[in-house]
């Protein structure tokens, strides 16, 4: 058992995925949380925390449809996982379902940080 984030989709638009991965890279750079095994490209966003601050690798892939999950144990890199999944929901809207082992209100501070980063980087066109 442990804290887990889930996402599920049947198919995602590849052009929107490019926007998603680009924004995830901006979040990774801006959030200043140490990560390893970082891959961000047109088909995948992948990373983990470092050493004891890591757990399961977050691997969001354009080609990995169906139910996906990442058990983070609420370690610090979970903030970046949450930020990327929030961004995925903004970009892919009804084409993706996001869930987690907490009340969504528990993520409010991370969401505020993401919105601030998007505004600072003039990426706020995706905000509703």
C-alpha cells in the first residue's frame, strides 16, 4: 500500500501531447525538485525522485493507453507528478481521467504553484 496517482485514457492527440510534454518540461525546470531518469519528448514524460526521495517512476506515454498509475508515497517528486497530471487534464480535457489516493483539495497548493508557473511562462492559455 501507499499513495498512488492514476490516469486513464483510450487515445490522445499527438499534437496536444507535444504541448503537454513541453509544459511538463517547464514545470520540471521551474519547480526545482531534484529528479532523475528524466525523459521528456514528443511521446513520453518520465522521471523519478532521487534516491530516498524517489519511489516508482512516473511514466506518462502517448502510446500507453488504458489505466496507468504511479505510486509516489507522497515523496517530494509527487508534486511534479501532480503538476504534470493537472496539466494533462487541462490539455486533454474529457479524453483523460485523473484520480489519486487523496481528496483533490489536498492538491490545491500544488495547483496554485502550477498556475503561477504557467502565467510566468506565458503558458496560461490552457487555464480555464
